[in-house]
C-alpha cells in the first residue's frame, strides 16, 4: 500500500460511504492488527502540523488499506446507482422537453404564442426550481429527506431487498446525515442530480425547437390589451440583454414586435404572416432557450459539484465514533519500541492534585512521544500558580498535557479551562487530557465509568487537536 499517495487523495462521497461501512464492522481484534499497520506505514507519511489535516489523511489512508484487505462494494455501487439515476433523468427529461416543444410547434395553429412559449419552457421550470429551493431552506425535515434519498440510491445500486441488507442500509444512511459536512455534500449531490435532469429537459427543448423550424411552418405571435402592449417590447429587451451586442438580429425591433401582434377580425384571431417578424422571433426564442435555459443549468451542475467537493474537504471526523477510531489507531501498545520523543511538553496539573511529573514521565515518553520539560499547576485558588501557568502557556510549548483525576470532571469548569489553554497556545498545538486515578502506590488506571464520562466530554469539544488518554501504569 502506498500510504503517502492514499493520504493525499481527496475524500469523495463514495469514500465516505465505504468508510462508514467499514466502521460498522470493525472490532478490537481488527483494530489491534490495523494499529500495527497504521503506526508502521501510515503515521510516518502523514503531513505535519494541522491535526485536522492529519486525521483526514490518516483515515483516508486507513480506508485505502481496508479496501485492499476487504471487499468493499458499497461506495462503488453508490457511484453506479447515482450514475444510473442521473442518466435516466437526463434521457427522460430530455424526451419530456422534446415532446413538449414538438407539441407547441407542431400544433401551432394559427401559430406559437411567444408569451406562452416562454412561460411554459422557461418560466414554469424556474418557478419550480425556486419553490424547491425555498422549501429546502425552510423545511425542518431535510435530514430525513436526504437520508431517504441516499437510502434509495443505495437500494437501487445493491439490488438487494433482504431484511439484513435493509437494516445495514438504514444504519448507513443515518450515519451519513448525522453531521453537517456529509449532509451538505449529500444535499449538493441531490441538487446536482436534479440539475442534470434539467440539462436534459432544456437540451430536448433546444433540439426539438431547431428541428421544428426545419420541418414545420412555425409562426409566432403575441396578443395583449392596449394598456399592456408596451410591456412586451420592454420585457423582450430585458431578456435579450445578454446577447444584444453579439447577435442584434436575435432581438426583435419595436416594428417587428408590433407587426407580429395578433388581432381579432370578425371574431377570429388573425396572426400576421410577416417573414421578417417570424425570423426575429425564432432567433430570439432560440437564444432565450440557450442563455436562460440550458446555460444556467450547466452552470448549476458545476456549482453543485464544487459545493459537494468543498463540503467533503471540510470533513473533520469529530463525531464520537470517528474520534474513537482515531484514538484506537494511534494508541501505542504495551511493549512497543518507543520512538525518540519529538516534542517537548508542558504538563499542567489540573486542580493541584500534587502528581509528580517524574511518576508519569515514562508513560509520556512511551505513550505520547513527548518529553515533559515544564510543569505548572492550573485551576487552583492560587494567583501565583495561575500566573505561572499562563506564562508557561504563552511561551508556546510543542504539546500541552492536562493531568486530571478521573472523578474530578466538572464540565463547565473543564470547558472553561480548555478554552483558556487554547487562547494561550492557539488552535494547532496538540492538547492531551491525561486521566488517572489516585492509588496508594501512585497514579493508576482511571475508573471505566469516569473515563467514559471524560471521553464524552472531550469528544463533545470537537477540537481536532485535543485528545484524551487514560493513564496506564504498565506502559
């Protein structure tokens, strides 16, 4: 496996689907083996600096390794299923647009009403787009709808209807919509799919309109009351603004517009047969279909693709299950050969437990790969100690280790303390909360229930550069 290459690849929705699929099936035995591979092949290839980027790259490389050892089909099937849906929409909507245009032009007796033509081919589709957009912005069930849509795509792709398969798909689609970035990516993928259908619809309109001009004797007219006749000329100038300077012949003049106006004579509608007016109108309508119909849809397809990529680039993998996986992969095993410590660490004794740095020095060197070089007390009722801690933070340590007793979690105070540390060292400096239990023989392993509460609290901070470690006196 080329870990460096895998770590440098961008995440896609198919990657995320495969990742969540793998994550539902990993157990401690699997992670024990993967931990060795991670520390041997993946960790050395990770970029330095930003912990968020390291986590994204590390988990992407781990996924590449799991793809080599397991048979992962879900992501590939997602791509195929989504591709089939988009192709069906492109063709189906193209046929619908073609049929609509043929219906307008082939049965044009006495002619094609210009206002009706624009309303049906451009006005109504854009009105539907705006209504869907507003409903998406105001609707409170977007996550449910996105989960249902993702589930249908996966169901089409897998072609399986077993109860076990449905249960797995239900769990997977819920995982894909429980955080903001995947939801934005799925929403953009859905919107892009709908716009591909709109591209097909407008392509069908353009092709059918061009064909109708070659096959049928199509005339164009309009009608209005005397009070509103001036609106047609004004609206035509506004619609033709994008191409007026490029193709003036595709902009009907005031005379041509007036000459194509229908009038009632002896109770019957009379459509003028003026070749110059007809030519001006078909050029105008063709450009309107291209500029206001097809081109914006193509731009929206590209825009939604960019939104999807941007959303996936902001995946932070800070949900509890992702942090738990990262914690398991990066943990140092008992008996592992310790690499040279690269960072010097500031050790902060939270609450003044009196823990000696010497008693945990070996653990810090072996488990965290940091060398404690400074020590201070923090969160105590002593102004001198608090000032000394702030000064130590202002120096800019490579790593900060907050040592706290397992029973001493006060979420409000701990959150305030964490924010204080972050203000002192910045967002990129690694911060590790080291949780221990007091023992007669010295610091010991924390209580499992207390550690679980601490872990939920630290994960809730959603800080990529903050981690929690349980003290292990045997390491």
